[in-house]
């Protein structure tokens, strides 16, 4: 069975500092990878996704992530954070099936609260 | 022109009642989902429909029944509500079964 582990439940960081939010997954098959952001009392918004191709993926709001197959990781990075980046961040995987076997099921990590301090 | 909308946004009800949450998407997607987010913010899929066909039914009590009258709507009906049903329920949609899902704003259900 697939699982997703976000290694840090909370990450406090000062404004304009770089940040990395860690995500590891467990799967015996290929997966698609996603990062979502949830601002307080709102739904989830896609930051970026990895489906295939280049392992370095760039997303919205200056975020990027790198897929590392050997380490089964998909860490999220931003070189300089803003106060407005304070939110909950979720890593998610979806199993890549061949043919018509895809279900679209997203398996989420536990979330990481990014707290940007002035 | 909200992409994925849910009603109501807040729902407070007593144990034993029956309630429904409605979801509509205007993105032209053919797949819709229901997720439950618990008090620790953990998100878990409940159901998904692709072209009105049930694709995923994730060990959810049969008190929960999704209904998809058309590809743009996926409603969630809950019978005999229990305290443990208190959570935020998110609807989402996607085009096909691969790729990004677009989430609604959520419905916060409180069972007293």
C-alpha cells in the first residue's frame, strides 16, 4: 500500500529566508506527485505536480520541488518566503496505473504548517 | 464563476439527523471526489465518480451515500449523523483520472 510521510509537522521560518518542506512516499509502483497549499478556512490549491519528464518541477508562487526516485522523495522548496506563504502544505501521491487502471485516488501526507515570521 | 462550489459552507446539526452536502463544478470535468478532513487536518478520500460511475468507495460507513445526477454535480448524503462525522468535507474535480484535482472551499460539519 502507498503512504506519504511529511517529516515536519511545523516549520517556523523568518521572512525572506529559504525553506524546504520534506515529503517521502512509499510505493512499490510508479506514482504521480503533488503539493497542495491550504490557507486558513479555505480549500486546497495546487502548487505543483510531477507526472513525468524533468524531475525538477516549478510551481506557482515561486515554489519548486524535485522528484528523487531513488530516495522516494519530493521535497518542496522556496528560496525566499513571504508572510503570505503562511499556510498548511500537503504532499500527495497518486498511483500510476497502466491502461485503464487509474483511479485518481490521492493519498495525502499529514501536512506541514509553515509559519513565516516577520 | 467559482470553479468548484459547495453548499452549505457550515452545517451544524444534532446526532441522528440526516443531512446533505451539495457540490457543483463548472470546469467541464468528468471526475468528482469527496474527501474528509479531520480535526488533525488529515485528508482522506471517501468517494470518486468518473462519468457518473462510482470508481472509489473507500471503506466509508454505508450511512454515507454519494449521488451524481450528472457529471457537474456530486452530492453527499449522510444518514443518522454521529459525533465522529464532525469534520470538513471537501469536494474536488478533475479531467480524467490522472493529474490535478481542483478543490471546493469545504463544508464544515459539526454534529452535536
